[in-house]
């Protein structure tokens, strides 16, 4: 099957092409084929088909169209699949002509001879994309594909001009008719005409373009076209001056903001009159490297009376740059050495006694720039590169300047400079959202600001809402000018990578969190850790990922969106799904291993072996495991969401279970209900009652910890209902154990029954640790009934059993219970000693909140014993333990304890 969007919408089966009618059916097929192999949300389909004004009957109409599409157009009921929140076109990605076109053009970028691939890609065009289909989205698709065809045509022309300039002229002449104001197209035709020996026609075409630009836009041709014109004129000149003062700097950025520290470092490096300075500016694509270099160059051009030379190395070879620079310095064509090494020698000789500034933009590596460095005393060379260039620092003593995203205040100033303070002040929240959604990346901010500057009536909130829906799509940052199209800017760095590094970069988009551990990256790509480490170093050098700390990678959201686009265009759906499975297996198995280390007496979770290629974390001990939990818990909700979206529901609830004990003790408390609710929904979709019972129990424990005991009892009740048919006495016992705490807050006196039922069930399950914990809860419950002697006996027995079993955390809770009973009996000295022992055990086994509660009670024992100073010291330690918990609950309790200390001082 072949689905054709480039021209009238058609479907090919058995060699026969059939048009898709009516237009609404064609548009739904196009909406799904545009994101083939990916779930398209229903809301996106509505917008693509019906636009912003969606009628009340649109949902029913969509269902009818989908049915018709399956049966009549695709003749395959399974070709369009209903998934959570949308529909997915389940065909090979190469079955869509747009995907084929893009695959061929991307392959051409790295091919030794791109012409055949581009010929094949351009041969897929049968007319205007989506011919006969109307609507805002369809028009956007047409506009985007026309631009991509234009880029392919230009690439084809560049590849054939050298050997068949006549053919290039023919193809470019038709393109000029479509894009009469496009200077890149004009320049390509002028070069092709000149290469075919038609220099007069080339000059005539420049004159036409110049006249058209003046009449239509009121502007002169840009710097690149002007330079090309001068080159044409120079190629036929005689008796040119032997010495010139070039001034080749492009126009600087009008609204440059920030970077004061970097500007100062460049100035300091260039203030040594006896030497030549070399400064290399690197950073992620779009971060403003060229803008910084040109801004500094314009500020300081007076330092360089010998002139300023400029070359964009991303578009030309160093040999061609040498040739151009020599021409700019006054070397006649007849005097130009034919040998490249001789040209380099002449270039260096001419600069030896000049104080010049050379700006080399978008350098690939150190070898590319070395022949072009200015070596005369007082001269300077500014280099920008998407890669770091450590070789220049070693061999040439270069200053290396790395740019990161703009600080928040500078990003705000950038928008103010382009849009005005009043407009941002009118919508401060939307402005802040735009800044963060652009990742404080200067190019992204500039693109959005340009859009807002053109539409003064457009609310910032509407743009912020559009950006919030970006997800894995960079369309809001698209532009017909490749220099400011974010997708193409990122693409230049991506294309320079090796094929394995490109694949790893694409697959990293499947990870939704802020940081990716190296073993997780290895599992994503199913590669050994050592090879993955080498590839991530390559990505770091290209500034596409950042290695913030050893073994942890950071990929900002806009680059993740680009990587996701490339993954959908390059990697088959089955490969992306297999990689997602490996990633989730890494997290489930690593989290369970960490939980077993940190909480060894917790019940085990039976897991299947991880998928082949998964690299599970190896922890040196509980401290390593706790550190891993703390770093990775931030990404847990996003991981669950990604797992649910891709149909990995078993991973959704297992992730919640594996993290549950850590989060119960450390938080973040506000996240916990959402995590467990997502797990419960996944268990429901699976029809897994045991998993659902675990989830209800975990949710209840969350509510109990947050003091929401009514909600806790509701979920404990649901868990018990499920356990009636599960025959899992040990797990059911944990439910009763938790219920005893919440019941004590709402219905004092009933908690003992739940503690005794838990004790009975733990005995049935043969769980000695559980028995001791239930015994401790029973003792605590008896204190509420005034049965102090029986309570003390239960709690001391529990403490001894837990100590023998080596369950230090449970022993800490038992000591706390013993201390509380002694406190109630008036034995304050004994209570203080027991409380101190409890706090040490709880704090030493990762339960700072429980330790804080114990210290608060210890302070009360000190106070009743008349030991005010000791009471205050205990409360200070309690506040510090609450600080370790953080989050809303810990912060609130710490504040209450400090208020109590302050009140006692008064």
C-alpha cells in the first residue's frame, strides 16, 4: 500500500491508484498519515479536519469517517486503531509518500553523491500537496512541504552544478518563478548560470532580483547575494588594487541582550597587542553563538584597522574561504596560486603585518579553522561551533567559551527588547510561560517574538497555549528561512553525528524526564555501557546533550522534540516500542533492586526477566540506592504517563509500587496521590485485582500520611473488598495494619481489632516481621484504651522480636511505642532514653519524618521532667528532621515546631 499526500490524496493498492473522496475523508486520512505510527489525539484530528470552530456533531462525524476509511479506503479494519485519547494509522511509515520524501532527503545529506537520492525524492511530487483539500491545517502542511521541496531542489542544484550546470539552470529557472523573492534560490541560479559560462545572464538575473526586491519589499539584496555579485564582477576585472581593507561583517543583532560575562572574557582575551587571540564559542544549537560573536565584533571593529573577514563555514569548504579571503584582500585572479597550500601561505603572509579580525562561523572542527587563523600581532579570530574545540585550546592556546541557555532575567529582557515592556507587563504569567516553554533558548525566543511582533493583536496567552501543546512537534518554531528554522538549526548538529550517535539521540526522546542515567541510555539503545558512554560523549561534544554529572545526561525539551521527530521519521514503530519497553524495564527492575536494598523486609514483587539489552542499575549499598531514588523520582509521573500512552500498563503500577516505600518516607508528598491513582487506573485496565488491591493500599497509606483519614479508610475498604477473593493473607494483613492507624484518628477504640486481625493474618502467612509490627500496633492501640501494662508488654515483645530479626526500621517504631507508654505511665527518664533509641534507628534507616515525630514526643517528656533546655534541643532536632523531608507536609510541621520553640522562649 502507498498513501500519497503530495498531490491529490490517493491510496495505491495492487498497482492501482484510487483518489480518496469526499474531501473530509481525504483530510482525516491525511491527518492520520501525517503522524503515521503515532497516536493522533482526537482534539488534533478535530482541529486538522474541522478547524478551530468544531461543531457539536463533530465526534459522531469523525466516527463515521473513520469507519468509512477502514472499510472503503484502506480495506483493512485494523489499519486505523483506536487508542487512549486518539487514533493511530498502523501501516509501515514508508507507505506514506511524505515519509519517503523526507527519508530520501535526509539520506542525501550524508551521501557522497546526493543527486540520485534527491532526484528520487523530487520524483514523488505530483502537484501541490493535499490538492483539493481545504482548511487551515491543510494550508500549513502545503506551506511546510513546499519549503521542504524548495530545500531539496536547492540541494539537488548544488550537487549537479559542478558537472551539469545546464541541467541545474533548467531546474532552478522553474523554482525562481515560484520564489521570485527568495535570495537563496536566486543565488543558486546565479552560480549555476556563471558555472555554465553564462556570466552575463547571471549578472542580469541579479539586476532583476535587486529590482524586484526594491519594488516589492523596499529593500536591497542581503549580504550573501551582494557578495556573490561582487565575486562575479571581480572575476572579470583587470588591474584591481593589490591591497584592500575588507569589511565583511554581517549585520549585527539589533536586540542583543545579556552575555555580559562572556563579552568580558572575549575582550580580555583580545587585549594582548603582542599576540594573536583565538576564541572559540560553543554551545547547543540556537543558543546565540553567532549573535555573540558578531555583537562583540561590531563593538570592537575599531581595534582592527587591517579589516574584518567573515565566513560561514557551514556552507563552504575552507579552500573556497581562502580563495574568497585572498580576493577580499586584493589578490587578483590572475595572481591567485592554483595550489591550496600556496594560497594558505599567501594568506598568512598578507595578514602577518595587519591587525585584522577574522570571524569563522559554524566551524565543524579544529582542522577546518586552522588554515584561516589570523596570526599577526594584535589580530583576533572568533570561531563559533556547535562542537567544543579542545584541540584549539591545546595547540593554539584558544579561549574556549561555552554558552548555555539565557538566564531567566536576560530571556525576559530579550522579549522586552522586541515586544516592549508594556505588552509583557499586561500578561506577565503568559510571558513567563513562553520563556520557559522556549527553554530560554535565544533562537526559539526570537522566533516567537517575531511572530508576536507581526501580530500586535495576538495575546501572549494564546501563543503560550500553542507552545504548551508542542510536545514532540517543533512546528511553532518553523520558518521558511533555514537560518532561523529551529528544526533545521538542530538538524545541522544532528547530521554531523555518527549513525550510532544519531540513533541514540533519537531514542533518548522516549525518556520524558529531565535527566537520563547512563544505564538507562544503554538500555534504550540495547548497547553495552562502554559503547554508550562513548556515544554520549560524542553527543555532549556536539552540544545536543549535556553531561551535568558523571553518568547522567540532560536533554532539554526542544531538542527532545526534535529527536522525537527524527525518531518517528527514521525508526520503525516496532523498534521505538521495543526501546520504550527496555527503558521501562530498566526503571522497574532498578527501582525494585533499590527498594530491596533500602527496605529489605518489604514483600518482594515477582518480575519477569528484563528485555534483552536492558542494563539494570547496580548499587553499592543503600546510600547509592537512596540517591538514585531521589534523582529519579522526579521523572516518575512522566514515566507513568509515557508507559500508559504506549500501552505498558503493567509497568505503570509496578513503577508506583517500586517507588512507594521511598516516597512514603521522603515524599514528594504532593506527587504521591497522582502516582498511585495512575497505578490504580492501569491495574483496572489490566483487570488485575491483586495489583488494584496493592494500589488501593498504597493510596490509603498516602492519605493517612497526609492526615486525610476519611479518604484513607475508603481506599483501605476497597483493598479489603478485593482481598476477599485473593487468598493473600500477608498482603491483606498490611491493609489492616494501615487501617489501625487511620481508624484510631476517627473512631478511637476500634483500632485494636484491626491490629489483632493483622496479627492473625501475618501468622497465617508465616511473616514474623509482620507479626511483630502488628504486635507493636496492638500495643499502641491499647494505650488509647488505658491498658498501659498490657501495651508495654506488647511493644517490648515487638521490639525484641524485630531486633532479633534485624529489622531496624521496625524496631525504631517499637522503641517509639515503648517510650510513649512509659511517658504515659510517668516514667519520663525511661521514656527519654527509649525515644532517643527510636530516633537514632528511624533517622539511620531513612525515615526522617518518623524520627521528627519521635523527637517532638521526646521533647514533651523532657518538658514534663522539668528539663526545658533538653526539650528545646529535641524540638530543634525535630525541626531539622522535618526539613530533611521537605515538601508541604514536612515544611508545615517544621514551622509548627519552630513556633512552639519561639512560644516557649516568650
